[in-house]
C-alpha cells in the first residue's frame, strides 16, 4: 500500500469525525442562541401582556422585569412556565409570586434608586433581584435556611451584588440594616409586624399582605412624623408568613 492511499484511509476518517464533532458544537451553540431568543421573547411578552396592559406604568420596573431571567429562579421542571401569569412552586412549600404581583408590589414602593430596602421572605430570590436593580441596597430575610442558601448562591452567580440574604425570622426584621426606606413582605401576616413598623424610616413605605379572616388584603403603609397611614390595595393570595411572631 502506498503512502498516499494509507493517508487517505487513516486521515480521512479522522477529518470526518472532527467535522461531525464541530457540527455538533455548532448545533449546540445554535440551539443555545435559539433558547436565549425564545426566553427573551417570552419576557417581553410577559411585560407587555401581563404588566403594561394591566396598569403597571413605572418604566424602570418594566425594564428590569424585561431584563431579569425569571426562568433561572424556578426549579428546572417549571422553567417552561416561568413567564406565565401564575405563581410557581419553588420547594419547601413556598412559591414564587406571579409576575404581575411582583411588578405591582415593587411599583407601589416608588423606588428612586437611592433606597435601602428590607424584604421579608427571600424565597427563590427573584423579588430581591428586581429590587436590587431599583434600589441602592437590599436586605432579604428567609426563615428556611435551604431556600436562603440557594437564593444567595443564585443571586451571587447572576451578579446581584447589592443583595444580602439573611437566615432568620422576618417578623423581627433586621435592625442592623435599618432604618429602611422601603419594606416589602412577600407572605401573608396575621397582623402588621410592629418590629417592621419601628424599622421603617421617616417617609418610608411598606407593602405587605395581611390576613382578614379567610381573606388577604394587600396594604401599603407610609410613615410620616412617626405616624402610619394605611391604604388597602385590594385582595391577594400569598403563602402564610411563618415565625415566632407570626401568630
């Protein structure tokens, strides 16, 4: 067998294998790009149909929710539903709120970008991520340590560096970081936690769901000259707030 024929028999299969391998990587990259386009389209559709058309007007809130990859804040089994208008389970009996509720509660805080915010109920970390793009600093408290650790890791990996996740009872707040310009509670309390009222800064706003018998109402509170003004924003449905002072 001459050298030319030998080279063809040995080298050509190698080149073919490399071609197929490269094609495989190319298809993978193409598929990844298609996935990115698909989820980006889903986010924009979410913003237009679920948020803007339902009355969310703060352009900063709309832009942030168009940018943050919500699908990365839910378990893999639920990622195909990440941009639907519904809450989704995240484990430990907890949920990630539907996009409209996240946007509505965020908008009611009227953030300008200079605030220190306290969140009660980190959950998946999605609400904290949204707040982090609209405020200076976010402290987020989660009573379930497994959720707190997962959220902390996720937020760090995604570059949300101005969020501090704390394991603790949110009913007691976090005095070390206060007073807070805004406080948001993402679970239904049987009553307004007075520790949170005390940690609210003068001129601060707090939004939280409160149980009213078998129902829940979303309330917005302002602190002015040490006194609290309260506004009822309508009925909602959240998981119960748990902790030592929750009952």
